[in-house]
C-alpha cells in the first residue's frame, strides 16, 4: 500500500515509485478542508476525496513508465507522477 | 499469504463474471422500443452534476425516419449513488416533435475501480410514457480494463405494464469495446441486442476540459442493423456537460 497526503493543495509526496505489473492500493489523505479530485487519464482513474477524509484507489498492474496525475480542483498546484519500474 | 488471498479474490470475481455472462447469454434477449441507447459505466463521483443531451436517429428504407431526444439532469448523492432525470421527445418522419416519456434513473457503484478483475455497478430506471404506460428496469454494469482496451457490458431486465401494452418481462444486452487512444479521441465498437433488433457499429468519443472541474464529454456513432427486422442505421450522439 502507498500513501499520499494532500496538504495546502499539494500532493505529498508528489512522486511515488511502484513495481511494474503489480496492483497497488493507493490511500490518499486529504488534510485540507476542501475536496480534491485525484485525476489521471494515463492511469484511467478519477476519484474525489472530500475534505479531511481519505480515499482509496487501486492502480495497475502497469507496464514501466511515467504516469502523471493532478488535482482537478487545484490543477496548477496539485500535480504528481507515478513512476513504474 | 496476502498475495494468495488477492489472487483467490480475483479468481472468485472472474468466475462470478463468467457465470453471469453465461446465464444472460442463455436467456432469450428481448426488448421493445429503441434498443440502441447509452452504454453506462459502473462509476460514480461525489459532487458531480451534469446536463446531458442524447439523440437517436433511426433510418430504414421501409419505415419513416425516427428521431428521439433525451434531455437529462443528473447529480450524485454520495460517492456510490448518482441520479438522473430525463425528458424524452420523439418524432417520426415530418411529424412534429412530441413528448414521449419521462424517466428517472439511479446508478449504484458497487466496487472500487480496479479493486477486482472487473468493476461492478447496477442501474435502476423507471420510465413513464405518454398514455399511462410504464417501464421499470434494472441493469448490471460490468467493466474491465485490458491495458488501453476497456470492455463494458450492460445486461438489462425490463418490465413493462400499462393500458396499451401487455405486461411483460424483457431483456437487453449492450456491449462496448473502447480503445483509450487519448482524452480527446477514443474509438469504440458497440453491439446491441433486444426484441426485433440486433446491431453493431463504430463510435468515436472524447472529452474536453473546460476549466476547474468542468468537462464536456461527447460521442458519435453509427449502429448498423444486422438482421431483417432492425433499422438499417441508427445514428447516436451524446453531449454531457459535467460541472
């Protein structure tokens, strides 16, 4: 399982590395009071996480590569990437 | 041990999926009305509101052209429930556009996307047609990713009743195979089977981001009848504004 925080409209960490061809459980803790949407067309995932709550996503199995994601409610600041290797 | 448990869980849901497909493939597939329709995906997002326009245009050498318009307003109630109401109008040939029906639907996302070998949801619909005819249906929504290919199955059971229709139980099958080429362009193939209709054809679809948490989704397709009773061509379009 991999955990990411959303704090002050930023993903922390903004880069995570996961093994190729493996399904991963991703828990996202939104520490802000406002909702955020984790979005990635490359990962084929969209998930709204309400303020002060936690959301769970399942990603993969994926081939090696870099898969960007962003927060749809704060796209200029909330950006990150999943590195699969 | 955890890996083994996950494998067993995946196998279990795969077997359920194959089992349900087998059951539905063994049932006679029948349905009245327009068999070609929107194909639903088993996902719900909280805080989502949408306005939608679907159009269906049926063309057949032996019949008047038939046009149908569905204008919808939808809103999520939670992270697993989404409701939508529709006003449905239609016209034949050069007739005037008339209100045909009102519809309400509720979509329930059952599993988290990607958690199991397939994603599951259920759609409930209630439609009241002009002339006091009613239709209630439930559909099993199943989706699975195969890399950039995504397959979606909608298996519907429909019950009709009213003054001018016989009370009857029907079923409908809709399949979609979509290739995720890019956000703005996703080609797909759809297949529909219902009473007096079987058709297959290509679609293109995409989405455009219009600002913070605002999206426009569109699709355009042509479904060709593949048996004698089916309209020769059904053109379907959809435009969804999410905000």
